């Protein structure tokens, strides 16, 4: 088992981005489940929002998507600006 003292700072952020940009972005994950995964990693995603496969989230993960939205396949969200 890993403890918090063994893990390097920022490790949790890397795991979140890995889940977000690899696992959730997979073509095999249904759109509704993808929205649930996005919520679990910390994004604010509105009710009845559908997110297509292949979407990439770069920079800060402080992104909010409204309700009843549709995000198309392979969109990129770049929140790295200061």
C-alpha cells in the first residue's frame, strides 16, 4: 500500500489527468458514463450533459460545463491561461 508520504507532490493531479484524458476519453465509454467520470475527477458538469469521446482537458481542471450541453468528439479544453 502507498501512503501519502511516499507519493510525490502532484501525483494525485497526474492520476486525475490520466483518468480524465485516457480512460474517460475512450471510445468504449458511453457518453452518460463519461459525464459521471468527469464529475468524479472534479469537473463541474451539468445535468443531462453528454460528452463525446476523445475530449482532452489541459491545464487547470477548474472547468464548468452547463446543463443540457453536448460536447462533440475530440474537443480540447485548454484552461492553462493565467
